[in-house]
């Protein structure tokens, strides 16, 4: 269908109305096609098999992103996490993987724990474009390949959007953090306390969760001491695979 160009043409009011309607109709069909592609594209899934084993199923685009990240990457499985009685698996989470729309673009993203040949890692696989993903590690701890006991497994948990109290190394007191999208909490390993990983401006930013009250101390109250926490650096999304 050919849409008449309005420039350099003298059109009557009815002709202009027809051209505008045709252009609007084409734009509407484009948006509908994009939404249909979004619904029909393969999505990651966490499910429980008939024999009670929790499994993770990834679409080919996510698997390709993990291969580009590191071909030696091996995700953990349920067998590695035996002995977690308080953890509740669900279609959103298992101890080694969490599914959620972390960057707010309407597509499912993934956080997955595993190991490379030298490190225990937590990898984020974020959507990039209509059908592409990029994978990069947000957390890395070395281990001795010859010593199984040197491996400390991280535990991942789905975190709903909301308000969280986090330790801020720039302040003497915790502050409140507003999280607009789902996030991932990581515990275990060699880290001190729980860390919540939030996607901000295409970067995965870590925050230490605090059990103290947010805000400065009241008048006459002794200020709290600054928490002594190991440094963790934000992981730039553009430092991973395109």
C-alpha cells in the first residue's frame, strides 16, 4: 500500500485525512506486531518435574548469550543445593536462578549462579533489543579447582519492587532505596550479609541490605558507626557481550 506524501503536494482536506489515517494505521499495526512477537518469543521457565526436581529451561537466545559470555560456564543444579530447608522454590526462583524483568523493558531476564574454570559467578542475562540478550557477571569469587571445599555457593532470591533499607558507605546510617523493578538478592559465599542487585541505567548495581532503621540518628542519639563492608563495584552492562 502506497501512502501519499504530503510534501510538495496540494491536497484537499479529505485527502489529508485519508493520508493521516493510513499512516496511523501502519504505525498501529507495527506496535501490534511488536507486542505479538513479545508474547510469542520463547521465555525462560523454572518448573518442577514429575519426580520433584526443579529445572531451568532457557530459550536458545539466552543460551547463546551465556556461550558468548564464557563457554566454560556451568550453572549449578538442585543437586548442588541440597540441605536448604527454608528456601521455597517457585516458577520465579530456585537457589541458583531467578527470572524477572530486571531492566523494565517488558521481557523476562535471568540471574543465574554457576562456575567457570576458576570462579564461582552470578551472571545476569538481560534483554537487549527485540530478540537478543547480553550476559555478564555481577559477582565473582575465585575457588581452587582441586579443592571442592573451597567452593562457596551463592543463594539467589527473587525480590519484589518496593522500598529496602541499604547500607551506604558514604553515610554513617542506612538509607532507603526505592526499587522500581524486580531485583535479585544474593547471600552465601564469602560476602558479609545479603546483597541486593538492582539494574540501574543498564548497569547491575549491588547494595548491602541493612537490618537497621533508615535515616540519620535523632537529636541526642549517638550516631551509628559506618559499616565496614568489602568493596563491590557496579558491573556495567555494556562491558559484557553485545
